[in-house]
């Protein structure tokens, strides 16, 4: 049985490249796509190749980017157009294969095993796809070609921009094994640091390490990474029509001004949880856990996790549990800049329920039906047409929902979630 031919295609400097296609005056300029200063999202989301060469990095504050690159051109993001160009590139890929698996907006894996039979080499096919994207859309791509998804991704990262790199069965020990271990997909900074303590610095070092030791060091994830380093990845490329179920669903916000007290935190958790609950219902998923992230004014983020009392889609229960976790676990050293709520441990359909003494299942079921009805009305007439009175907004998040009113103090600050549940 012959090897598969797997491509990984990465759109180079995607957001900035789309902006240049839409406005050719940006060509030849150092360009950065940045969030809004007014809403305190003033960081670099993406940069052009020239801006990158001058030291601009993703995640920099705008003032930092302009300090290293004084002639930097700053533009706001245009996400609808990025989604449009992402779809257009995938339409090109689908001309060659229906096994196209997105990996974010700007990356895709493609199983080209069948299409490659019509070309002298897989490299020739990759070059055709690369030049087609450039000719039709004005965007450049880096293409990685290999016999599995992990090495294809590694190959596409090796030469940028506008290049094709092949990691084959014959050359992977020379090409892939010499790369830093942190270049391997799913090896984060922390894992790379841990491996480095044991003189495992390259992908080859990891591949040749004792698998039992790597598993002991990193657990189940270590066994997977050792397999990847050896080129043993056999995971398939998903069909273009397949929908990958989410592992978590979350929503976060950076406030217009720092948050300083519990009432403001409760307002924001309620607001964020409405979106999380709506997404859960849209996906047909139930959450058994929550995670909150709290970023303070010094940009230090603390993540906290907790189980939910039952598998749920309820925005009210998610908000209540998030606020309870916050009050129980977060020490308020300084004002808060950003908050995130994330539903975790997702499943299709409800799992077996572990209920506490005061849990009211009938009430939760009624609330969930009401939230579903609210979803339908909002879909037909807009977000501001109807909403629960529990959605309590304030001026610090006003730019995100300008058409919705402000309500008084959150109900669970008056007596607590448990007291409310006792009353049913």
C-alpha cells in the first residue's frame, strides 16, 4: 500500500494580505491589522511580511508596534471579508479533493492522494495549487507536502512566504528531525521547556527517546507526541462536509474601563453566559463544567475550573456557577480588565445527573425552554428584540450591545444562588 499524499496549506499573513488585496495602496507598506483602542483591544492581530521583518509581532500593543516600526500602517479588522476569502480558497482546494479539513480560517489539510496520481510528483500538484490561489485571489500560500498530517503542517511552516516544502518517507529524518521540538504540532512552550530539561531539543531527539520515559514524563500526551515525531500519525483528513464538534464554547470581553466590584463582575458574567448558552443550544451540546478566565490590569490572567451541578444549556446556571467560582476562588488584588466564561466537558445530550440538595430540575427545564424560544425570536428580529431581564449590562461593555438597556443589581447578589434554588 502506497503512502498517502497530504497537503497542509497556510495562507501567508492572511488578514494583512486580504487588506492589501482590497486596497492595493497598502502594497509595499508595513501593515498591521489591530483591534480598537477605544474598546481597549488595541493590539496587533496580524501583520504583513514587511512589518514582521521590522519587528512587529502579533499580540503587541499598537504603541509598541509603532515604536519598533514608526511608519507602520494600522487598519481595523474586517472579519466578514476574511471569512469570505477563507471560503474562496477552500473552493479552490475542493477542485482537487473533497477531503478538506479547515484548521482555523487560514489553514487547511487536504488529502491529495487521488489527485496526485494525475501529476508527475506531489510537488508539481502543490505548485499548481499555490499558483492558482495567487492568480485568482491575489494571496500567497505556503504548502507542506507529506505522508501524514503532522509532517505536512511542519513542512508548511518551514518556508514562508509563498513556497512548497516536501517531507517524504525518504527525507523526514533529515528534514523533520533536525527541527526544534517546539515546531512539532501540539508541543507548546511549557512542554518544550520540560523536554529541554532532559536534553530533548529537536524532533529527532524526541523520536529517538525511550517511549516509556516520554509517557512517564508527559502522560498520554507524551505517547502521542513521540508517535508524531516518528511519523506514525495515521489520522485521516476529514471530509469537507464533516462538522467537528467543539471541545468547549466560550465568550470573553475586554471592558472599556476596569471592573472594581462584585456587582459589575456579576453583570458581565450574565452577559457572557447568554452567548455561551445560545451557542450550546445551537450546537445541541450540554456542558458539565465551566472555566473562567480573569485578566487584571497588569495583564496577568488566572484560569479557574469547576464542575456544573448537572449537564446543562442554561445561561442562568452557567452565569451563577461562574460568579460563584469567581467569588470562591479569585483573590481581588487589583481591578479586572477582561473576563471570559467557557463551557467545558461538552457532550451530545444530557449525561447522568449528580444533583445537589437544592437543585430544581423542573425549574431548569422551564428556563431552558424559555431560552430556546428567546433564541428563535432573536434570530428572526435581532438581538435587541427580546432578552431575559437577567441580562444586566453596564457602560463598561456598552460598545458590544449598544441597543440593550441597563438593569439594576444582579438577582443572585441579593441572596445567593442557593437561596434562589431553595425557593424554586
